[in-house]
C-alpha cells in the first residue's frame, strides 16, 4: 500500500488523502498545509509567491485560515480533517482521492466534511473520489457510485440505479427497503433485521466453520 501511495504521489493530476494520516508533533496548520506544495519544489524552483497563494487559497476554501498558527495535534477531529483536505488542495491537482474522510468523526463533522467536498466539486470543478462505507451518505453526496464486492466491481452508475434491493443484497448480503431520503430525495437504504438465512450469510457461516 505504501508503494502504491508513493506512485500516486508522483502523479501531477491526482492527490491522495489516506485514512488516518499522522502528523509530526507540534507541526502547525500552516506548516502542514505548506507541505502540499512540496511536489512543486525542485533544486531550480524554490518557494515562491505562487506557493504562498496556493496555501492561502487552500486555507480559505477549507475555512481553516483562523487555525493556521495552531498545532495540528491540538485540533478536534473535524478541524484536523479539514486541515488535511487543505493540504490536498494546496497541491492543486484536478482530481482528489480520499479514503474514508469521515472515519472516526461524529455525525455533525461527517456532514461538514462531505458538504465541503461537494462544494469543492461544484464550485472548484474538481473531481472528488471518495471511499465510503455509509451507503446513504454515498448516495447523498455522489453523482456516480461504484459498489465493490470481494475486490471486484459489482455495480456502477448513478445512485438511483445502484441503490437497489438487489445490489444491496448482492454486495452486503442483507435484505433492505429502498426509500427516498425525505431531505434530499436520493435513495436511502433501510436494512431489514438480519435473520442469518440469506445465501451470503450461509456462505459466510460455512467459511467460518471451515476455518475453525
């Protein structure tokens, strides 16, 4: 995985924010976001006004400008995640790839982060690719969904086409009811109680028994 991340970092059109990144102790918000400009530095090209403007714009877009002098490790989870997104934006690539950007956040901060990413997509015309495990959040914030099962693409398309009873059962092995989200109108999955008798559940039980 580390090798794959290094390969992605070498691409000048895509930036990756992995799940649960770590930051050196004591590093301030501005110092961390400035590291997003490192790929643009070289022996011949040192820090410039262009880099300074990119950092300022990233802080502005993520509304972290007032946090610039604070140590990152003293921030709340939601603030810290916005700072990491600012670092990604400072790199100034047209495509952002984020691995579970809402992981370990409470619902208020999850909505804040997803709202920020949608804003970046709509107002900055950036392509944003997210890995999410919350089906309803994915349907709410995405134009295109890709459902994965055992490392393979099981279905792909607009949320209205992908969030179906059949796809949910195929991918997750659960029965559900799909209704319209009362706030956004997007598809919303309501799982039924798991009786443990779906074909997928039986298959998993057999595998577990065999492993034991």
